[in-house]
C-alpha cells in the first residue's frame, strides 16, 4: 500500500499492503495494522494493533493501546477507549493435542460485532462472540461476556446492565 502524508501523523507506523483505508483516516505512531478495512474519517491512536479480517466503519475513534483481533466488526461512529482488548477465542491454549505450538489452523475465530454509535470505556475486555448494541456504553474496566442490548449502559466484571439510555 502506498500511503500519502494525509494518513500519517507520526513515524513508526506498520501498515501492510493488504489494508484498505478510507478517505481522511488519521493514524498515529507505533501502530500495527494488517489485512483489515478502515472506514473514512476514522482516527487510530498510538500503540494500536488491528488484525486481519477486521472491519472498522466510518468516523470511529480507536484510542491508544487497544487490540482489535481477527473476527471483530466495528460499525460506524464507534468510540473505543484506551487499552480496550477484544478476544476472539474462548478456549486459547499454547499447544495443540499433539503438544505442538498452536497455529491459526488450531483455533476457531468467533465473530464479535460492535454496532453503530456504541462506546467502549478504557481497559474494557470484550470476549468472543458478543454483540454490543447500537449506542450502548460499556464502562471502563468492564469484562463483556454476553450481548449488550442497544441503548444500554453496562459495567463491572462481568458486565451487567446499569440502566437504559434515553435519547
């Protein structure tokens, strides 16, 4: 991929050739992005990794130190706070049944979806297979183990509904 300066805010950016970037994407230093799609006008902070197969919508903000793994879809206008981690495997292991180090063929990626307008607070962990509903809010430090309904605030470990959001 050939990047022009409109994409680059700082040096030390690793973006592989198979990344699809929308218009006016802003990327800060020390990122690792490969095999994914990033929508128009999205901002990616420093020390972020976005893996292959991830789709990030338009006008999203992904804050520093966040990890977005394969299998995650982030719709438009989503806010991801600092140090948010997505998990794509419910039963991770170092080795397979033969005692060999696992490779990609040894695990099953479980899709996760963050719907339009949702916000995820800093240091939240999102487990595999959940859907975070439209305009919902996940509190800082929460561990999301099940779906979050639209227009709902959740927090805690595990995340539990705090209240509905009135618009």
